[in-house]
């Protein structure tokens, strides 16, 4: 189920990124073709995945080090 949750999060994030771009870009006078929107959305998805992974690993490391600290005192 963790994989299903992660995949759902990615798909929903991608769809929201594209919808947001289609809405916000014109407000700033930015014109982009649909293919460009899809590529930009994919780039943001990759950054989001990397951020989520690195933060999860960071906090897991913190949690593990706190467990070790508590067990030695």
C-alpha cells in the first residue's frame, strides 16, 4: 500500500502542477504549449520526489540516532 500511496501522490501532484500552470501562467503573460506544460510539470515532479525522499531519509536518520542515544543512557 505504501507504493500505491506514493504513486497516487505523484500522479495527483503532476495533475495539480499542470492545472496550476494552465491557470497561473497566463496571469503572468507566460505562453506555453501543452507539451511544454507537461515537461515543466514532469521537472517539478522529479524535484518533488527528490525532496520527499531526501527529507524522509533525513528524518529517518534523526529518528534512528535518537533511538541509539536513548538506549545508551
